[in-house]
C-alpha cells in the first residue's frame, strides 16, 4: 500500500516511537524525487483498479447545498487532474516553478486543479474566498503569482486590481459563464487530453506556499516542499486521524488555510480514505449536525470555534450513526467544550497542535489518555526550551520549539518567502521557535499557555490567557471569552476578560455578574489570575479562519492602533 512505502521516512514522527528514538536520520532516508500525485494518488488509483481498495467508497465525496453530489474515485481524480495539468501547462503556458493562486470555494475543481499543479510542479498558493480586493492585491504582489484561478463571484475583485499587478499574466475562471480577459477552465478541460507525463519533482523542491492565518500580524508566506506535506502528513493521517481506506473524513475548514491539508487533502489521501465535503457558504451549526446524521461520516475534524457553536444546540435530537472519531485543532480547545460534547454525544475530542510552518507537532491519538486542556504528546524531535535554548524539565514553562540542528526536519517549512530576516528570527540556537508558550508535564503531555505575545505580566506574575479563559468558560453564563492585558497604574498590567454571554442566560446585572465571574475564577484557578476588568461584548475580533485576535483587543486596551 502507498502508506507502507512511507513508514520508514516517518519513523520519528510516529507517537509509538517516542522512546528510544535516535537523532533524525530522516533526511537521509528521503527519496530524491517525490511527487504526491504520482507517488501516492496514482498508487491508490492502481489499487482501486486491482480491487485492493473498495470502489464503493469515493476518494472525494462532494455534496452541494442543493443536495447535488459529486463522487470521484482515485481513478477519476487521476484522470481529471491530468486533464487539469494539461490545461495549466498547455493552455495557460505555465511551467514548473511558476506560482499560481488558487482562490476557490470548496468545489470539486479545487482538488483536481491543485493535484494538477502538483503533477506539473507548479507551485500552488491557496487563498480563501473571503478575501477583499485589497487582500487579493497584497497576495498577488507578495507572491509574484503568474496566474490566479477563481470563480465568477471573485473575478471582479481581481479585475479591480489587475492593472497594478505586474506579475500576473493569466486569469483562469472556474464558472459556467465567460468573462473578458479570463480563460474558461471548464471549456479548456473538455478539450484537454486525459494523459499527462508527470514532471519529476525533487523531495526538497517547493510544492506550495501557504499564507498564515494572520492572527498576530500580516499573513506570512510559508513555503513547503513536496515531501513536507506529501510524506510528513503520514503520521497525521494514520495516528491522529486514525484513518484507513474505509473511513470517510469531514474536515471543516476553508481551503485557504493549512488546516485543510490535515482534514481534506494530504492526510486522508495518504491513508486512502475518503474526503467528504459539503459546500456550505457560511457556517451553520444545524447544517453541520444534519450532515453528520445524514451521511456515513466516520471522522470529523473541526476547530474549537466550531465545537463551541455546536454544543450550544440540542445535540440529543441528532443521531450520528457512523461517527466514531472527533478531532480539533487550530486553537486551544476548552475542557468545558470537550465535556459538553462528550456528555451530549458520548464521544471524546482528540486535540492536535500544529502551525502553517509545520505538520502536526503535538497530538492526542486514539488509545492515548485524554487530559482535557492538554494538546497531547510530541514527536521526539520537538522540545520545550527556555530563553537560552536549554531543554526544560517537566513542569516549567517555556517556548515550544523544534530542533533543527544538525538536521532540519524535512516536514518543517523551508522558509518565509522573500523574508530572510523573519526566517532567521524564527530560529534560536538549534531550534525553530513556534512563538507559542507551553509546559510539558511528567507524562510528556504539553499544555498550551498562550502565544508568547499574549502572555500577561501582572505584579510580577506571568499569566497565560488560555487558563483564565477556560476558567470563565466553566461558568454557565459564559459562551466565549478572550483574555488580554490592560494597563493599570499600580500593577503595570492587569487581566481583562471580554465575555460573550450564553444565549440562554437572561439579561444580567453587569456589576453583579462581573463579581460573580471574578469569584468563580478565583475558585477554579490560582486567585492572582482573576480578571480585574470584565467587559461584556456581542462578538470578539476574529481572523477569517475564526481565531480570536487577542492582539486587536490588547491594542484597544492600550490605545494603540
Ligand atoms: P500568524 O502566524 O499569521 O499570526 P497563526 O499563527 O494563527 O497566524 P496558523 O499557522 O494558522 O497561523 O496557526 C498556528 C497557531 O495556532 C499556533 O502557533 C498556535 O498558536 C495555534 N494553535 C494551533 N493548534 C492549537 C492547539 N491545539 N492549541 C492551542 N493553540 C493552537
Ligand atoms: Mg503563527
């Protein structure tokens, strides 16, 4: 099976191998050439043909909001992506190494085009469809993309900036209609031949550039090689997602974010599992719950925000017949939400932690003990270090960092594109610094403290926002909370909480509730962490991918712009 082929390359990243693991020789073991399309997808396609993978389970199962469906096996995916590869290289004249922005919603063409890019060695750059003309302009200029692929809804926004984009040469539209200045993908696809000689790509050559979420500043461009996701995601698919070829995984994330590669692209397909997707323009909790009951989805991967919204519904009226594995990543998951999900569905949530720059760094895998609030265990090449790049003992807070010397793990990003200073600043000593602070316990589980910038320093205490937010979430009145520092004449800074109240909580007396919440936090966590200031709000500032932007709240508090 294609996944057996990878096992030796991923040895160090499998959770079973934590003890007794010797310094990574992973690099040396990498094949010189690697291509996800020809080395993984085409192998599954062959197995499908040979009857070694059940053809009744599609590789891609797409459901439209009108109930219309598209189901592709690996063979069909292969055929269509070879055609797409021909469109890109012949009709568009693109070559290996050219950069292409793919700004499409969750439509089947997202996958055929992206796999087509990989076949040709064209570097694909995903972008979310929620971008404005300004965001698109920033991405086109920063990436120097030669081509943009989008739909009729977004084409006008591209056209409004195109005259200022000196690098952009080709616009390709995936829609029913036509538009001046744009090539028509569907027409070209019909005419394109179905055979294509895959371009040889080196394991270490650039395959993709992802923009980070932009939680702490402008999104950064993160370059990954062919092997980074194509091989490095193996342990994610096998151990964290726990997938095999009969599983159907629904990863609820936008194709513009790296989480999509975990839940809807590399990890499931390395395992030969089915990628399920529902074309939902806007998140709707009832739609998600209906889908989980209606379709034989076995595995569900969401973000904490998604679970926070789902648990506010009456889950007992739904029956998830096939669902057996639930996962969360992208942000810290509050134990309270985990408990509510479990009490209403009987299922645990398995947490994972990673970054656009990495593959999965920490995770709770099936069979491991779940410690609510902990992100799980680490692969052996990752350590917690202190300010002087020393490895810390359990129980001490430090930077979560990845060892990069003497050998940089192949599944770590190559660099921030065109930003050597930023790349250099992300390294200290022998380590890549994630920018997140954590504590490892005696059992090797990591606990998230907060992003380094979000840590609050009050009267000499260091306070991580996550713990305070969790304490607040345990109170029935609180639906969501964000905690940041706020100026204080005596203490320098104090803890301030922004709180969204639960919908079923009657309109409160704010002063009384503030006192109540403060007393509650003092009871469930160390009293010095309690929020001295509380503000009730209707919503919290978030990134397009749904992460809380604590930086915006902090800037407001400190009168910065
Ligand atoms: P930017 O780098 O542009 O500010 P970002 O860091 O949010 O944005 P991503 O790469 O999408 O961009 O997110 C990675 C970050 O998300 C991690 O560094 C961490 O702060 C957070 N994160 C991801 N998973 C978890 C988790 N399970 N628990 C806590 N935090 C998590
Ligand atoms: Mg980041």
